[in-house]
């Protein structure tokens, strides 16, 4: 009889200790949830498995404290695998990043088109200035030739 009583006390003590540990972890979980999601409880997920893993000490031998032999608490609560959920999250992140890259590429293409228009305009202006310079150079050359002729004529006049 004393042995049965002893076993009952030991079992009670173990269960009480586990309940105490679970309550401590539950409090830590609630504090972490409030820190992450704020005070509005309508924003809280059914379970944030990452936070529970942190406060419960992580997986040990493939198990999570408080979930017994269930190795994936998220799939137990939601009926979906957390790896599928994380895959979906990664896919969503990649799609968002791809959309961001596409937007940047479109922006760059727009700027490249603007630069091409400016380049074309600058080339036209440069060609026009070059043509004007050629005209001025011709005028200078003609004036120089006339000046040379006048100079030779003056020299010939002096010699004569």
C-alpha cells in the first residue's frame, strides 16, 4: 500500500512539475506573441510555431515540448504541413522579389529610352554646330585668301 501511495505521489509530483513548466512556457509564449504582434489579439495566429519552438527549448529528439509525439505542431493545428507553409512563404517572397526586380527593370528601360532620345537630340545639335563651324571655317579661309592676295598685291606694288 505504501508503495502505491509512493508511486501516486511521484506521478503527481511529475505531472505537477510538467504543468508548472508548461505554464511558465505558456507565459513566455504569450509575452513573445505580444512583443511580435502587439496587443490586438485579433492579429494573433492560432500558433506561431517559431515562437513556441524558441520558448519551449526547440525540438529534442524530433519532438516539441507540449505536443507529445507530434513533431510538427503547425500541421497538427492547421491540417497543413509547416514545410508546405514555409515553402509557400518562400515562393511568395520570391514572387515579390521578382515583381520588384521587374519594376526596377521597367524603370531602367524607361530611363534608357529617355537617355537614347537625349543622345539623339545631342547628336543632332552637335551635327548642326559642326556644320555651322564648317561654314565659319570656309568664311575664315576665304577671308584669309583675300587677305593673302591683298598682301601680295601690296608687296608687288612696293616692288614696282
